[in-house]
């Protein structure tokens, strides 16, 4: 059987895109391999949100030139934000050994390329009277181009990503996503529900609905309906689905209606990702975020009032053009004040074509960016350790995902990482775990029923 290999870097949307590409290739008779030399098809799914990610993708692309040129029957496809909505002439001319260029979330060019090659091979091997039948099969393979093939290769993951809105129309000044993934396009609600049902039927127990600004799902529909709450309610009705998450949110679009849905729907996890990016109003204005630091404070207060057990995650960019020491200090101070569960930190790097790259000087020295980044890292580690310590000796529900270094690994409803030892096969199960150790990034514990056996501590909880 022919084999394929997909190399992915970047966000969860890229992970979901790669899953769909792999599924389409399996539909054509390919199977996955971890070894590039064994593959007839290699797909690079790229990211250019950070310079480091772009550099890795360029390095990988260059290293595959000999692989591609060794065998004319091999196919090399480049996908994702490096390609954008449409590949530039410069990109096409720079990498002539690439066979297929695919926009984010679009597998059709690769499928068409492979099917055309398959048809050409068949034409050389079979009689002319079979041509009509082959064309009929080709047409039947894609009755609706927007539908996704739902099969998954290998062991079914416990948790999976489902894109619900592609692209972005907000256009923050530092962000390249609108240029690479295009304008905002929401998928039909029934299509998302059908895809999720297919994943659950294959054993998936948790899904994360994805969007660059997921709260804006449905904004491009007439009357903005259905919206994200409608979608969450529809997905919540799927039998066999245990947990639902969504990301990433935006402070300007997160409504009380959405927060109240999380509070009342038991399968929606109390886990909110809502980036602040900076704690200074002038920096936020230059970023074109559309809110102030005080707006963000009020939002965090609303989240905690409506969903008391919510874990709130955020994103921060340090060293944005023009950021002074005083402005950075305001970011540090608001994080100290709000004490959020997780902060994804990044040093600003200008992305070609964005407003900040074209109109703002990258005037914060790299050494200073690193210093500020390290200060926030130390602060985040301290706060996370203190917050996790509250769970010591508490029993939490863990959805077990896989084994890691001899221990089971899973996550709590708040998306906290938990490790525990147990000889039973608990993959894909909800297990009550009593926490015996906490650190800033993870916790460790013992399955509650085993703790009862060894220490006679009554909890009334059992492994499902």
C-alpha cells in the first residue's frame, strides 16, 4: 500500500487541517508512515505566525528537495500559512520541486493532483472503453467539496480538534492570519455536527471547536445565526461526547450569553482562552485589539462570576513596537493582579505584510524582549504553582488520553495536566484522581479507588 507523511507545525487549526488531509489520502488508499523515505506523498503544513516557525518550515522544505528529485513518482505538497490564500509567484518560482501548493484548510488541490496521476496511470493500463466509468467514479468521489472525510488513521485520539470558522476579519496589526487564511468563513452548523458525530463514532470523547476568533462563529451568516451558542447546544446533544471546549476567544466578542452557556451545559468545560496580549492601553490601541485593560479586567470578573470554577488562559506579546518599560510594567502588573491559570508568552517578531511590519519600527531590542519575556515566565511559573497547589489532596476528574513515560496522562475539566500510575488500561476513560503532588505545569496523583484500597480514604468515587 502507498504511504504518506504529514509534517505539521503551528496552531491547533493546522493540526485539524492535517488530520483532514490525512483522511482524504486514506480515502485514496494511502496509509500513514513516520518515515519520509517510505512515503510516496509528503505534506508540509506550515505556520508563519512566528519567525521561528517559518524558519523551521523553510529548513524542512529545503531538506526535502533531494527526496523529491530522486523519484519522479513522489509528490511534495506545501500547505498552510506559508502558502496563504493563493501562492505568490515568488513562492512558486523559489520552490520548483514542490508539486502542489494548498491554502490553509484546503486539501482539494492535493487530492486532485493524486487522482489525476492515478487516472493517467489507469489510462496507460486499461482499455479505452473503461474511460467513461473512471470519469463517473471521479465525479462521485466529490459530491460536495465542503464535506470532510471523517476517518482517522491509527489509534483513535481521545481528544480531537474541529474547525468551525476559517480565516479572520478582525485584522490585528501584528497578525498575518487574515493575509494567509483569508476572510472569516463559518462552516454550516449541520456539517460541523456531522463531522463531530463521525469522530465520536470512532471513539473521540472530547472535541475542541476552533476558530481564529471562535466567538465570531456565524457572524458571516444572515442575521448572525446560528451563532456559537447555537452550535455549542447542537454539539452538546451528541451521544457519546463527554467534553467540549472552544478556542480562541476575543475580549470584544465574548458575550454573557456564551458564558452562561458554559455554566449551564455540563459537557462544556470550564476552560476559557481569551488573550489580552498587553496590559497597556496605548499598546493595545497600536495592536488594534479593540478594548482597554479595564475592559479586560471587567471581562475576567464576569467570567469568574458566571463560571466560578473556570480556568482562564491568556496570550501575551512582549516587545511590541513602541512598548516602553512603563508599558511593559502595566502588563506585568495586570497579570499579577488577575492571576490567570496559564499565559502563552511570545516575543514580538514582525511578519511581512502586516500593518505593524509596514508602519511601525521594531524598536525594542531583542535583548530587552528576552528580558521581559523571562520576567513574565518567572511570574507565570510562580502564579501557576500557587494556583495548582490549591488542588493538593483534592479529587479531580481526569479524561485519560495516553501514556507518557510509564504514567497515564490526562486533563481535568479546567485543562490541567495530570499524571498517575496504574496498571489498568484506562485510555479514553474518565477517572477520579486524588492529587498527591502539584507543580507549575502539571500535577500527579493516584486513582481514587486505588487510594481507597491502600489508605482507606473514603471518597465514594470509582473509575468509570
